[in-house]
């Protein structure tokens, strides 16, 4: 990895806004491996850091430790079987992955999802967004150095949401609930009161996280101004989700390229102009509140409508030859699926545009000049899921 | 005949024991032997007692933080998890003792006693109850400060000897941090020394019993002392040298089994020593009604330790440069101002009354 003379950093150095530099490794520099087994890389992600004292002079990200060849395996399974693989990409937001893949298949096959199926999708996608942001905010708190208190607070609510998912589909993380044609099952009777109670409870819980972190002097000192990222850079790198919105770009697919039942619902797009780790944290907190609002509306719609939730497709359903693309606003950003069909029972090609993978593109750029402690904060504020980065 | 030194085993519950030892050995051996015997007996009591205290502190910390984090914490081993720490120690004792091949062996091995011994030495001058201390030095104060700064050496030894970059980063942080915070700690206590006019622990407690607790006269001094102690003790929000989310475990990353446990022991010994010193100097030591003095002393220590745990359950960690900034731009000027104001206050007091 590191040759004795110089360490060439930034394999991505050909980008225009990016100067390639070689840092001399000598008495003043040490090269340190952060990961792949490190408590704060959120998975098997590895960063090769060249340090001068505690200051980062160069950073090189190494990924692929969790590569499972999902896209290739998709070519072997039927359209419905492949849904199970998408759960395992962004394993913190299985519902969103199911949804994006299903939408791509529906686009390929020209299917129209029943109205009730769309409401179910929105409800679960938003609950999933809340649960996923719970992990993001909680682990971010731990990255900043609290002794896991925010993490355990947020996981408490995440557990409650996972319980709801379990009630609806029997699984807690790998759902395969949203599938081509709609959402697999009708909700059980007891789901509605449980969900309502939880949704009434959640805003108070978000306040609780905010009391713990938002105004905390040390938290602000650690995150404000750290990992600053300009809006123009964000667009150039193609980043999306809370990172882009934290840099002041009002870009949210739910509003800009409406899909599913989102046009029927009222919600705000949260943005912050600062572009630092603190702004990203605040965007996530704001989005949690918005998710609760959307979930409430979707639940009301579900209560007032009847009808099927899913189209009957059959296990070996074939999409006509052609291609389809979908993109949704997943918790981590713009999640896209591209499916090509040759008329068989399996997709000819399936490609996933994973937000985490795109979002860590500018990581090396963001890290340079910061301290070791900031590496963790910046990485935590980007909030990657390695299942999705490596696929 | 050489007089029996009045150093060990004094104070209420132990006076009887001392008298028995003196009665039995008195006619047989010379006075200095009795002195050594008494000191050894006292040391044994102290080390045994402190081990139990540390075990209770570890359990307390885990249970209190669990309570703050809305979970249960260890509650399986014994009633309410009372023997959890014992089980942990047994586990650590039975683990394989790993020394990295490329470690600097002598440094690596010596770092452990270098950590534990100074933290035990501090307890020599702590007065648990009237007269109940191993040694009442007339420079008790300075002794504490001098011994507590020895901890840095063990951390740097461990970090260097491990031959691990994370450990080295932790050690570098430790050296910078502990040396920086040494200064505000010393200066925060100058005000106390000025008011009391003595560096002797018994004099400080005695003065507080005659007048008022020094926390009322030296609130700023206490604040600076407490915050700097957190940094010196390497506790949240200043636990940079073993920041588990950044440099994994810092200087003791390569230590396992009982060596790791001894580092852990030293850490909690230091924490308890710091709160004991704070109680002695600012909260009237063993003074208190109804209960025996040593109960009061330990109670106050636990109450102050609870604050440490509370902070750990709440606060994030500061960054290296912010830590240094706080020491040099915040704590040192504050301590200096405190000395100045104390001086002016004493002059005014003397002029008026």
C-alpha cells in the first residue's frame, strides 16, 4: 500500500477541484491505518492517514471489504428474489432499498402500484428514515465522544420502530416488505393504534436528543465549522441527502422529482447553509421531525382507504425487454436502481447508485488539515453504511 | 529507647489495634521495628480497602451510567450485580498474557507498576478520620501534587513501549495534556495555601473545622481544580488519551489480561484520590455530624465521584487543540486571577478586622 519514499494520495486526484499531492513520509509523519477494524468507521472501512503530529496531511480511503457482488447476483435471481438482496445493501434502511428496486422493476415492466400500496410504502419509508437517522445521530454522538448516551437514547426509538416493522411484516431489518407491485401484506389491526401511539411519542423524543446534543458547548465546539463543504463542491461530486442539504442546496427528490404518493403529502425540505458537520446533524434532526409528519399523514390515508396493497405478479413474472430506472430520497441521499430486462425471469443487468458510495467521494478532500479526532466526526457526519458502499 | 513513631494506625477504629501491637511487640523488639510493623499493617489495610473501593467505583459507574442511559447495566452476578467486578477480575486474571513481539519489553512491562504505585502512594497522606493517615507530612499538599504528576511517565512508557501508533498518539496526547493541566492544578490550590497558611493536610482540615469549608471562600479555585483534575485523570470530557472512538484505547491498546486491569485499577485509584483531595481541601474532609468521621469522608468522596460519572454520561469529548486552549487560555488565567483576588481579599480582611 505504502511505498517507502512517497505516499501518493488521492487515487481520485484527477478531479478538477482536487490537487494531487504527494506527502513525504519521514521523521515528522506517521502513516496510520484507521480501520478496517476500528470502532468508529461504521463498518469495515479503511482510511490510510498520513499524520503530522495529529494533523491529517493526506487521507486515502480503501473500500471493498464488504463487497458481495450484489449486482451480479441480481442477474441470477428472479425479480422477486432480488428484493431480498437489496435489504442487505443499506442494512439500516432496508425499506428504502426495497422501494427503489421495486420502482425500477415497475418502471421496466410498466406496472402501476395500487394507491394503498403507495401509502404503505411512504409510511414505511418515512419510519425507516427516522430509524436510520436515529442510528446516524446516535453514532455521531458517540463519534464526538459521548459515552454512548445519545446512541442508546436514539436506539430506544429505533427499537420501537423496528417492533412496528416486525408487527407489519415479521422482520426487523431485512424486510422484503416493499416489493415489485406494492407492499407485500395488509397491515394487521393492532398496527394502527401502536403506530399512532409511537408517532405521538416521537416528537418528544427528538426534543430529548436535542436537549442532550444541540446546545451542548462541547458538541458545538467539536462539530461547528468541521468538515466544511461548499454547495458547488457538493454538486460537482454528486453528493446528495443530508450532506448536500446541509450545504444549502435545496434538493430533495421527494419534492423535486415526486414519486410514489409524496405529492399528496405536506412536508418541508430541511436545509442549512453552513455545510459543516453540525449543519448535517441539524438537517437530520429536522428530517426526523418531517418524517413523523409525513408518516402521520400516510397513516391517516391508510385508515381512510381500502383496496389491495400489491399487484398479483407471480413468482416467475417476466418484465418485457427494456430498461427501467428509479431514484428515491433514501435516508442517506439519492438512491437509484437501474434494471435492464431481456424478457427473462431475471434482470439482465441491475445497477445500484448507492448514496453512501458517492458521498464519501470527497472524503479525502474534506479531511485534509483536520485533526485525527475530526476524521471521526467528519466520517460520522457523512454517515456511511458499508453494505451500500461496497455492495 | 527510641520513641514509637506516631505515623501509622492512628485514629478511632485502629487505636485499639495499635495498642495491642505495641503491647505485644513493645517488650521484645526496638521501637523502629514496631514502627515498620505498624506501617506495614496500615499499608495492608489501605491496599485492601482501596481495592474494594475501586471495585465498588467500577460497579457504581456502570450502574449509574446504565441508569442514565435507560438500560439496566450489570445485574446478573450476585445481588444487583454486586460481584460483577469480582467476576471481571477473575476473568482478566485467567487471560493469556500477551506481549507484542516488537514491543520494547522492559518499558512495556515496567509501565504497569509505574502506573499503579504512584496512585497508591497518594493515599499515604490522605486523612480518613482524625489522625487516621499513614503519614501526616508537613508538605502533604506538595507531596500529592508531585506524586500525581508521576502518572504521566507510566502513560508515556506504555505508549512508547507498545510499539503501536495508536498507543503512541495516546501517549503524545497524554504528555501534552497532563503537563499542561499540572499548572492550573497547582495554582488553583495556592489560594487555599494562602488562606490556611500551611501545606499540612491536618492543618487544612482543622482550619475548615474552625472556620468554614473552603469551597465557600475558594469557589473559583475549586472549579479550576475540579476541571483540571478531570483532565489530569483522563476522564470525560478530557479522555483524549484513550478516546475509544478515535484512537481505540490509546496507550493501553496493547495491554491485556491483568496488566490491563492494573491500568484500570490505577485509573480509578487516581479518580478516587482526586475526589478525596477535593473533599479534604474544599469540603471539610471528614467533618460532619452524627456519623463517624471516616463514614463522612467516604460518603463525600462517593458523592463527588458521582459527579464524575454524571459528566461521563452526558458530555462529548473535546479536541486536542481545544483542550490545550482551555488549559492555557482558560484555566491558567482563572487560577492566577483567583490568587490575586484571594490576596486582595486577605489584605482587606486583615485591614478591616
